[in-house]
């Protein structure tokens, strides 16, 4: 007989969104340190920019923020697509980053020692 148990507390949804929000706010103000608060130290990113695959260390994102600065007109929507007690996936619908580009990001998070961190970012840049 299966047990009728809620596996993920509602507060975890809020914590996952809070982590994704650190990423977005870091982009808004152009803060590498702010963006980095959302990511695990070993995080990776892969996706298409101008039709070319960009992949590897999350340092690529930090370099982008360092080079391009703040994104004061950024607009985002954050949706938790899936969540378990230790993993989550968040879709970030984003318009007008630091270079005026629009993206969809899929952030995969992991809960380590009670903290949610992005371990992988997969993204698609839309051509304007």
C-alpha cells in the first residue's frame, strides 16, 4: 500500500525561486559576485548564442557579466518545472539582458547541506 506523503515542503519551492532570483538580480545589477551566489562552484553551462554552441564552466557566465555589465531593463519569469527533495528545474524566461538579448534558461538545482544551488544552466538565445 502506498503512503500518501508530501515529499517536498512548500518552503523548498520558495527557496528554489530565491536562488534563481539571485542569478537574475546579479544580471540586473551587473554583479559577478551576485550571480555566483546562485551557482555551485562546479556548475556548468551549455547553450546556443548566435547559433553557436557555448559550453563549459560557469565561468563563461561570469566573464559575460564582467564584460557586459548590468541589465537594467531585464524582465524575467521564473517557473519551477520540477522538484524533488534534492533536485529542481527552473525555467527562466528572460528578455533584454545586458546586450539586449532574449533567452530561455533551464536551471538545474541541487540541494546540498540545506542550500539550493544551480549545478547546470542550459540556455537558448533568441535571435532578434
